[in-house]
């Protein structure tokens, strides 16, 4: 019995999230169905994190165990031949029996992208949140600087979050205008709460629109109250970019964000 680590990418538009849900199409359910068919075994997978309905991934990581005699280099082609068009395996590696996709993750990189043009881009609207109002990238970046470090992110967590400890460490937060009217919020942390990145995005938009000052982030963090932060922004602008299994190195930000 061997353990295989897969890196997978998916367009989350037509999935009801990553995790199993009865009677719904999910990433986990689809992968397990295809893996079970390919291996002839009942395969269960474990993911590095759970993405919500409509959220995308470029570098989600999963692991599974199998006794199927498939060479490691064949997994990518073998699975992609059977997977639907909105789900791909991009890398496969054999790992030790001790490896765990979720518990061994040192950091995760998420990206939230906004399109502020008057009319949404027809061919990119599945991957950008349309917000047709002017925003200040400078104001949002000033606010983002306050988010780095270890904080209690209760104010930026859904009231439905079930965890008790809401302290998380963010290693990198940056807002950039990556195209005319296109703003990208890049965030890397050791973990994220339910809806955290989408609430951070909604709050940064309030700051970029001039509704509240950048320093308001400090008071919102201190409040530890969901009602103090901005709206939970839609899922389509959010992508899980990468999961890292070595400690985050601030000296290699550009390399890890590429």
C-alpha cells in the first residue's frame, strides 16, 4: 500500500465546494469516484483545505492510499483522461506513509481578484468578482499591511465557523493593480477561518472606496466582532493558489507567489 500526493486545479463554478455533500457535485466526490474507478479500490482522499462552492484552485493538494500498481509518472495522464473538463491533476508524487496533506501544510496562498470596469469581461467573469466602482489601490495596500502577523481574526470569520481558536498568522498581504481596473489581493498564512479571505476582501473594498480609513483595520481586529468588518464577498474571485510544505521564507516572496 503506497501513498500518493496529487496537486489538483479546478474551476469551482459548477462544484458545490471541495468537501462531500449528499446529492451534490463536489471536488472530493468527483476525485474519489474517478480514483476508485481507475484503481478498482474504494479510495478516500484528504485535502489540504476545503474550498467553498464557487471557489477555484490552482494548487490544491490531496493524498490517498492505494495498492494499485500504477507508476507515479502515469497518474497525471491516467486521471486527466477520465476527469471532467473543470478538474485537472497537475502533479503526482509518491510520499511517505506519514505525510498528511492537511496537517503537514505550513502555509496556504490565496488570491482574490476584483474587476472594477463598468462592464464585466465576458470570458473572465467566472474568475473575477465584478465591482463596477472606483477603488484606491494605495488605500487598500496601506490597510493590508496591518494584517500581517499573528492576530485574532474573529471579526473576519463567519459566525458559522466552529473553531474556538481564531488566531492565525498571515505572512504576506498585498494589494496590486494587475491590469486597468483589476485589483489582486494576495494573502499567505498558516491557516484561514471560514470565509476569512472573502471577508477580508469585502473590508478592503470598503477602504478602497473611501468608506473607512486604512487604520480602521486595527480597530476591526480588536473588536473581535463579525459585524465590525465588511461584507462577505462572492466566491468567484477567490483562488487557492498554492499550498506549501516547507516553512514560509519571507526572503523568497516573489518565488513563492509566482
